C-alpha cells in the first residue's frame, strides 16, 4: 500500500506538471479558460481524480492483465505499451464517470465540446507517455520486491546494514527429488510455478507478509516479528495454502499424476538486513535465525507433521493458539550443535482442520 501511494503521488505530480506548463505557457490566462461548463479549476480537479481512480482500477486488475499478456504477448515492450494504454483507458472511463455525476444528462454535450478543444488531445498524449513511465516503474518495483524503497531504487544507493527483528517462514515441497525424477523438467517447473502463484495470490490479502526469496522448490516469507498479528497470519497463510491445494488436487493429478504437499517451519529473531553487490544489488538477511529455520524443515519428517514452530515464535502467540501445539523438547538438527525446542500442531486440531477443509 505504501508503494502504491508513493507511485500514485509521483503520477499526480507528473499530471500537475502539465497544468503548470499550461498555466505558464498562457501567462496565467489558463485560469480563465472555459470550455462549455469547464473552468480551469474544475478541469484540474477532474483530471487529478480521474488519474488516481484510473490507476487504482489498473492496479486492482493488474493480475488478470499480466496473466493475459504473459500468455499472449511475448514482446516486453509491446506488453508495456498495452498496459499503458489500459491505464489511459481507465483514466478516460473515470473522467467520463465523474462528468456524468456532475453534468448528468448533459454529459454528451460537455464531452463533445471538450474533445474539440486542442487541450484534450495534448493531455491524452501527455497522459499516455506518463503512463508508460509510471506503469514501467510500478512493474519494476513489483519485480524487485515490496520491501525496496522506491527512491532507494531510483537513486541506486545501498541501504546501510542494520539489525532487525523479523519472523521467517520456510515452505518447502515434500518429496521433491522423487517428483523431479517422475516428470519432465518443464512439468516440474510448471508444477512449482502453479503452487507458488497460488501462494502469491494468498499473500496479496495479507499486507505485512513479504516474499524474501524463491529458492528452487522452496519459498521464504518474512515479516515484522514485533507484530503478533503477522505471526498469526503466517500460520493462517500456510493452513489456507494447504486448503487451496486440496481444492485443486484433481488438476494436479490429471497433469502430473500426483498431488503436491508442502512442509513449513517458522522461526524468528534478530537478523542483519543488508544489500549486496556492486553491479546488481541484492537484498539480503543474515543470521542464525535463517539457518535454524531452514534446518527445522528436516524436523517435520521426524515429528510426522507439516508445520513446526520454534519456541521463540510459540511464546509470542496468544494462548488460544499456543494450546493447539505440542511441545517437543531437545530436538537435534543437522549442523546445529545445540538442541532446540520445537512445537507442532496437535493431531486433534490437525484432524479437525482436515475435516473442515474437505467439507
């Protein structure tokens, strides 16, 4: 949401540069401009509101737009142009709607008068060029990750290393080697892609949970550990992910002859947040927390469960959640010298969840 506000602010600044140039170019006479029932101030308000509403509509439908373009358009430049045109169309529709709310039945006459004005054509051209830049910037920010500061991205300055308290969730495909041996490389890639796209859709409704990395058949999610509600949301995310996979098990069986399942580990604590590289800059988190969370995945098989929590995470959960988990002390993890205490979901709660999901 913060990045959307930042980008829409840049969008509006760009639009208002148009009005500034118009005002300066007319020696201030633009404020006296009237085309039908439009004054300069009314036109300014309509354009700014239409820009914000139009871009909001584009953002709300971007997943479907990107999916369509990914399937049908191979050229990135053409795809960007189509997205910019779509944004401009949403702008025109929003402008028309606002006009209808103000002018009612006289909207057609007002729009005809406006379209005959030279200012409308120049505005549409300017808006489309601006849309190319803004949509491209929005897509770039989405590719590099929500945690990047947009201005940090544009300036190419590195963040200073800092200590942060974060929670991490590792989600890993079960029996990945066996699956990879049974199907082709392309099928395996499509299987992983389908699962992670499903997870990504679920993440969009949980602001505060972010993707850190996709590592082969594993995905790492992180959040601010100080916000207990986000830790709860991370658990709910994995439960919902399992539920959605069960709903489309027939789809996976028909395409790949199997139903993918995942295991999950959740841990948190102090890590170092840094940026690495001089050519291409990568965001990175360093610390024993990630090492431990990754190795906790191996405990899922030992404990015959698909979700394990560290003691650190369990302690910050409300009592209603703590009661769902079984304490398993002194668990040995490969590569770790010290034994750790883990928690996994009580089978009675797990069976209740499976029953609800199937129903």
